[in-house]
């Protein structure tokens, strides 16, 4: 993509309404534009990041054996009456009526809809296990939306819902999602710590929040230092095998949010292994048994022919929230520092002197080679001063900056900068392309 043809509305000043780093940087970097309180237009740069995060989530859900569908944003109020939640949900639910005065709502979550899908088609235990997931926009009418996409009213979520014949099989589904979440966050360059969470009125120990550490996090968290260095399950993980040992390894070490913190248990950890920090929730998984299947009649016939309500679990990832969370965890004074996997472009190609025949030709060659190698590149071909070019590239946080100027080019060289470390190296174009993976 050429910057001269791209829509990237950079802001020079920090908007006064932005309270936290991610909100400030997303506005300044031209990623989002507020349309109403807690509601944003995702501008081209922000949308590229959002799509890359969603793609990683989708790939890991598919790998785990889950199947994608797309559920509506507008839901029937009757489904929520079937589950018994319509009157209990509260003012966060946006209730509406259509032209025929039928009661509808903008979905804050999708348990009712997915349970209705299940009860309409599945009758036998032979069709289980089943896990259906959906990446869709949701709306919750937050009393005080703030912090940009971190606590908005409209947000993009991945919701997966597992259906199993009994609690033992439901536990296996839970383990699959637990491992899928570890892989998902690791691929985004994040260390997400699973912390035991409340299961609500259902009880049991099958509920975990996934927390990433960030100095601006909304919650105080406590954990054993070694949990930060546990091995991530590999791509070759057999999701049909026994995943309990992996889950046990990750849950044997102490990790808790402020709400579940046990001071005595934390004090028993050696002082040099204690971590007390701020954290951001980026996912939540939990088992809720027959809470929805029983009142909504989602049953299957078991091996004995007797119909029983299925056991369900729910697994959420805040896709749009992750954009802000990654920035909170990865930025510096100059701007965003994107991990490679979620960066809107991997390379920022900077033409220091547009109009100079040598610079234009070198940039055209590099641009073509990167494109042929399927490497996302944003080429700054605008006629602006050098300082502004560097400031923009640092602000938007692309992992690599490839700088082409007349002086170095006269020696057959270009400059390659790694955004995360600030390290710069002068090298030939061929060597730079090798470093970026654009040449074998």
C-alpha cells in the first residue's frame, strides 16, 4: 500500500477525552474514530489489526475442532424469556421493537441463540461433542463507557459454546479451549496467564480468566513468576488426546486476580518468585452445565435412549478489546510497538526523497519484491520532511522500517530499523530483503 493513496488520518495532538495509552495512541494513529459514547468507526489501519487478531482466533478455534457459524446481532426477546434471563439481565441490554411491535434486543451475548440452534437440529449423543463459535459484534449499554475500545458499548467478540453429553465430556471440551487460548495469545506476542475465576451459581472449578500483564491494567493480579515461562503447547498438539496434563501444568502455580486473591497462599511463594502487577482480562472460559439447555429444552438421547439436557460451556475472547490490550502491553514514548503477527503492515518502506530517480526505482523494486513474497508493506512515498516520516512510522508501530535515501543508496545500501529495539543496520537491498524474508 502506498501512503499517498491510503487513508491514515494522523492526529498531531492527543485528544483530551483519551484517558489511557491505548485510547490515545489509537486515536492519534488514525485507527478509530468515535461516533458516540463507546461506539467507534474502525478506520483502515485499525481494521487491519482487528482482522489479523480475528484470523488468529479463528485459526486456533478451527484447530481445536470448533466449527464457525454466524449468529445475528438482533435477537428475539422470546429466546431470552425461554432461558429466564430477559427480565434479569438489567439495563445493559438494549431492548427494541420492530415495526410490528415484536420485542427484540441487540445481543449482549449469544447463549440463547446458540442453544436454540442446537435444540433445533441435534437429537442424539452420537452427534456430540460439538463446539460452535461465532465472531460477531455485540452491544452492552455500559453505564460509563471509557478507555476507548477497552470498555466500549459496541465490541467484537469470539464466543464458542460446547455441547456434551455429561460433565466428564464437558471437562474435556474445557481443556481443549484452555489449550487453544494459550496458543491464541502466544501467537499474538502475549503472555496470557489463566487465573481461576468465579463460576457463578453453577459452582465448580471450571472457570478461568486469561490476563495479560500491563502497567495500565484495570485489575491487580498476583502470580508465581514461573507461570510466565511455561511452554506454550505446540502447533502439533493433538486436540483429540488427553490435554489435562497441560492444563494441570498451567494451573498448579498460584495465579489470581484481586477478587480471588489468597494472601496466605501468595505469602507461601518464595519472595523472589512473587509477582504483583496490573493486568488486563482478554478472555474468559467457563462451564455452566445445564443452565440454558434445561429451561430451553436442548436435550439429546443418551446410549440408554433417555433424553437429558446437554452440558454446555462458554468461551469468550474480546477481539476488539485485544487491539487496545496489545497496545497497553507494547508501546513506548514514540508510539505503538506491534508484535509481528498482528501488525497492520510488517514493513514501513520510507522513500526519503520522492522524485529522485534512484530512490524511486529502489523503492519500486523493494515494494514489488515484498509484495511478491506476500509481505504487507506500507510505502511512505509522500513529499514530507524526514522527521515527520520517522514520527509517523514510530507512531503506527510497524515492526520494521526500511529507509531508502540518496546518500546510502549511492553506496548501494539502505537502512533497516527494528521498531521494538530501535536497532538500525545499514546493508544492501538484497540483504535487507533476506532479513525480511522476501528472498530465499
